[in-house]
């Protein structure tokens, strides 16, 4: 990590970026009479270039389908509207009409031109949006738009579903006497599995970046952040990450400026990585945050396959919840990934304490393994010693609290 990058973690949120204003309001999207914040509006008066990555699920929510079309357009972007509490997924033609209306209402509320907004929704699947509530909420959000930390923080709260806390981070670096800012906010706690997860993330910057390069930067950052996390192995219908660049810093990032581009890529990467870590750390009723490092695989793709077999194994995850270093379950999962694992070559470590060396159990270390797995955060390194492939995955345990929370909506 470059010393040139300054990190504010957590930060006030997406409004940290000059030129962007935000708001968060309550409009009872859940229709339960609760005053919970559930609608976010973000706007830049200066036109933005935009980049996005979306769920690869065959079942895509109406906002995702619509945003993919907006991203293909050459029209300048000015912002987005997002609601929590209702995914607007599996809602047919009505869902698409409602998503389009949300965009139109948001553009009107912000004073933006038509065709310049994205829309995102997150929450329960299969229910039509309460548009009467949303119409009022979007109008209220337009009146509340500010560049204040207070409204930026409300915007971060308003996108949450089963999350227990907002997720924000800001990075800054100086270039030729000017400061470039990249800030972001995200949400996600359950149904977390790439590509990407049941998550939303919004990133803004005051750098000027052409659309193709901005997309390249976001896609690169996404691969080492949101696409390296899992909580429960379920892929959502609504996953969206958006990156908006309004250029108000006056600094243009281009491919010809290798040093500037590298700094910008790093700044965006840090924001995405920190948000991804916050999402896993706030997984639904999780008690353990686990970093899985797979090394020595035949290829990077094989390493990822092993990591996901382990990180999504219910037997492995429940043993972590029980603070049980049951490495036999890890080996079983690694084996059924079927990448050519040779048991007699495998090294396995909890943090830096060996559990297996060349396939031989290191039973004298049992007390140390137990102590490590009892911690809220620990790492596991599995070296197959058959190649150069490597992959890192952020995972969690699976608790009785997760089951209780998800057995009914």
C-alpha cells in the first residue's frame, strides 16, 4: 500500500467526494410503519462518467437490468437513487415500470436531465414496490440533498437491510498540487457470494476519467474485493457496484500517465477492498471472520476453486462457529474441489501454526489451533505445493443465529 494514499475508515461517506451531494430519508418501503431510513439519493451537478459491475445471476432484478442499459448509453450520468427493504426482483413488467419511474422521479427531484440516473434496490425478493411511499420519499430526498457529513451518513444508513452498521471509507492522494478523492459506501450481510454478493456498493471520485478506463479500473478493483468474499454461498439478484467520476478536481487520469493511473487504481482498490471486508465482517449473525489463503495450486483458477469449496462448506463453517480447528473438514473440501491435490504434499497453517506439514498432522499444536480458531478473526493458509496458483477468499462461520434469522422473513 502506497504511503501516498490517505485513508479515512470509516468516513462520513460518499459525500466526502467534492461535487457530490447526498441524502437519506425514511419513506416506509417495508410498509411496517417504521421510521427507519430506507431511501438514498446521490447527485453531482457536474456530469459524470460511470462504470458498473453487476450480478451474474440469470434472475436479475429490474433495477439491475435497467442499470445495465443505462451504462451502455453515452449520456452523462448525474447520480443514483437506491432503496432498501424491497429488492424489486421477480416483479415482472410492473417491477420494470416502477424502476423506470424511480429514475424519472429522482432526476426530477435532483434537477437532473432525463436519462442521467441509476436505480438500485435491495431487500426482500418477490414483492412489488410501494410506489406511493417511494414517490413521497424521493421528493423528500431531493429537498434534503446536501454536501454535509450528516446527510452523507444518512445515505449510508438508508441502503442497509440486515446489516448492523453502515459501511463507508474514503481515500485521498495528491497530484501536482491537487487532491484526488475516492469515497464509497456499501451494504451487504447475507446472501453473500460472487459474482458478487447480495450487496450494493457506490464509489465516487472527483477525478476525470474516460468511461472505458473507468470501467477497467472498477473491474480490476472488483476482482480483488467484492469477488473475493463469501458468507453463505448464495448469489443475489441485485448485486451492483457503481463508480461515478465527476472530474471537479481538474485532474484527468489517462493511460498515458502510468504513475497517476497506478495511484488512482490503488485508491479505488482500497475503497472496494475495505468495503468488501466490512461486508464480510458484518455478515448475518457471524462470529468469525476468516481469511483463506490458497497457495501452490496448479493455477489461480484451481486455487479459487479450492478456496470456494472450503469457504462455502457448511461443515467447515459450522466448525469455525464452534471454535473447533477441524482441519479434516478443510482437507475434505479441498479434495472435492478436484484440482489434483496430493495429500502427501499439503501444508496447512492456522495463522502461522502448522496443522499439516507434507500431509503429516502436527498434533502437538492442537492447543494452539484451538486458541486461534476461538478468535473472532484468523487466517488459514493451505499450500498444495503442486504449482504456482494462488487465491485469497474472505469467509465467515455459519452460526445458529444465522439459521434463526433466516428461517422466516
